[in-house]
C-alpha cells in the first residue's frame, strides 16, 4: 500500500525547539488516520476499533437514501460495517491512500485522508496517551476524480 505524505506537515506544524516531539506526534496522528482507512479496506475490526473514539461522529453530505442532507454514522456503525466487509469489496490492487496532517495543537489534531473512494477530514484527540478519531466529515469521490489532494 502506498502512502503519500504532504510536505506541509513537515514545515508548518512544528516549531524549531520541539521538532523531534512534534515529528513524533505528527507520525502518530498520521498512523491512526492510515490505520483507520486500512482497517476499512481490509475488514480489520480490531484495528478500526483502535482508531475510533467510542463517541465518534462521522457525517457525509449524502443524506439517507441519497437525498440531500447529512448522514450520520457512529463508531458502532463503522465497526459493524467493517465487520460486514463493506470496504473490502471496494479495495483495489495498489490503491493509494494520501494522509495529510493539517494541524495539531497539544491534544487535538486535524487530518485529511484521500483514498480512491473517499475524501475525508478527520478531527483527532489524544486521550489517555493515544490518538483516536473523534469526528469525520467525508464525501464520496467520483470515478472521474484524478489524483489525491483535490
């Protein structure tokens, strides 16, 4: 699996006096975001559980039954969908997943994850020493979408 990392993560987020600690935090945030998407595409329920806060609020711009509006998905929904291998059927050989850590401050962070099927914005929190996804907003990508960060 190929993971592209955006250079903004290395230059804008870290302050010079804390670069090593910052790089570790950015790597940990990136790892959770990537684990979340990899769990979806592989049907790995335990990895999905480890990535999500139990009170996850995930929303998409597609309403229920394709009608306009916001569709809500909970952590338990995501775990059930992962167990039911919804994402596995979408997996493509050699697919790229782009993970871009947009910002972080102490125990909160924002990241963007782009896969062949989804464009997601994640909010993460560091709780009890580990990063977890607490909010997600996504839109399904169109087959005509090209590249990663669009």
